[in-house]
């Protein structure tokens, strides 16, 4: 088995949520860690663990970020980490996989499936072997206890229940 660690300088962990049901608000986590172990060259047997620091959430708006950290959403003081542990990989073709695992947010763990596009392996100018992946998926925030909601005067929702996950990940092969 080969161990790989996420390269945080060349990775992005993002989410998108509809605001007023007409546009998206994009958020990201600035602090996270991930480890992958795999024996197969195509990563079809990969085992992955990931965690994000909830206090590192950013949506480019300090007031909104503090609200996200509050008990209305992530409840960061009581649940400082979001975690994911893979339970399986389903290979679709040479570049596309489904990653199955357990996502834990706010003390609630649910199974999720993420679409994975494998972008290949290369050696960077400093001799590090790197593998690139794009992951996408969708969860319902209320499944994880993020139930805060509000409506506009016209009766529309302020924040959608569906949250799209978008991860651009570069993994570094460990010696």
C-alpha cells in the first residue's frame, strides 16, 4: 500500500448553496487534512480519510461566516471538525469513480457518494509524485442537523437545503 497526503497549497475544498434561490454562495475551508492509501495503480482500492476545521470556513463575508460557525449551522464550539471516511470505491472507467463513505457533520454521520474524476499522475519540478482528482457531490444540509431556515417577505427560501460539494484535490505520494 502506498500512502498519499493532500497538498493544501494545490487543493480546494468548496461548497455551494443557493441564496434566495436565484444565485449561489460559495464557501470553502482553509484548513483541512486528508490521507489516502492505495495498492492499485488506478486507485480502485483507495482508502481515504479527510477532516476539515469548521472554524476555517469562509464565504467572503465575516458576518455570514460567524453565523455558519454558530449553533444555527455547524456549531463549531461543540463540533469543530467535519470528517469523511471512505467505505468503498466503484470504478466506472479509467478516469471516473464513485467514492462511497461516511460524512460526519455536527455529530451526525451519514453515508454519501461522491463522483470522482481522476486527472492523472505527474512528477513536479521538485521530484514529488502527485495525483489529481476532482470530486463532486450533493448533500441535504438538514440531514446533518443544519436546519436553520428563513423565508423572504415573498415566501421564498433564503438558503436551499441542497449543498453541492466541489473538491479539487492534489495528493502527494509519501516516501
